[in-house]
């Protein structure tokens, strides 16, 4: 149960800035690292603007330094997958309501995040992704995280009284070339060669 938006701890698991391997066919390692940072910056800026305290969960030295440099709290990732990272994050947050949010949401806004927090006043809130996954969960206490393909239905089955919050700003993540191609403005700005604009 969320009593006030500022009571909510935003838990942002970030495995590292050198992942996003499903984009390897179209982006170099350096480009994938840059994209991961850009998206993470957007997410933590939006959580801060919404008034949430942000807690990054990671085992990466690069991510740890990046988070601390931005004044964010950091918690160790146990290294056994996203579900375990989410659980570790809410444990590190203490006896507070929490919001687990992915770090690769290109359309994220502070208004959407605040909307989820307000919707969680009396129940857990689950935000489905466009492809049947789960991008945001907001609640209090323990939760049976079960990320992976089709996770939204598993999460809802585990918490059948949860509210489903459908949000265009929170439903899209970027983890395939097709997802990346859905954001031409982003790719033109950061990867001009993909659009035939490589400097001569």
C-alpha cells in the first residue's frame, strides 16, 4: 500500500551498460553501451522528477560509479537474474512501498510513474509491456517476481487482485532491433549511420 508518492522507492535493476546483446546484429558494443546509458538516464530522471527515491540494483562497477555519481542509492545484485535483482532491491529499500521499473523505457515520463504510484494506494499495480512482459510493478512487502517471456500473466496470476495499469509511456522497452527501429528519432540522434547519414 502506498501512502504517499514520496514514500515509494524506485528500484531500477541494471545488469550493466555492456549488455543489450539482442541488438548486436545492428549496433556495435560501444553503441549498445551508449544506448543503455541514455535509456537509464531517462528512467532515473523520470523517477526523480516524480518525487521517488531511486535505488539502482547492480553488480557492475561501471553502473555503480554512474549511479553514485548521480546521488542515487545502490544495492548489490545477487547475480541470479532480474527476478532476484528486483527482490534484492525491495529488501534494500527497507520497510517502504516500492516500484520496480525497467531501465530501458524510451517513452518514460514522470507523470506516468506518478500515476502508477497513485494507483497503488490500495493495491499492487502491474504495468504490462507491449509484448506480454512486465515493465513496472508497484507494491509493498514481498512479491513473487517472475520475469521473462510472458511475465505479465504470471505476475497477475500470482497477485490476482492487483490493478493493471496500461500506459503507452511505460509499455515499450528496447531490446530487439525491431524495437529500436520504432524510434527513428532516437536512432538518428545517436546512430546516424543506421539512417544513411554517416559522416563523409
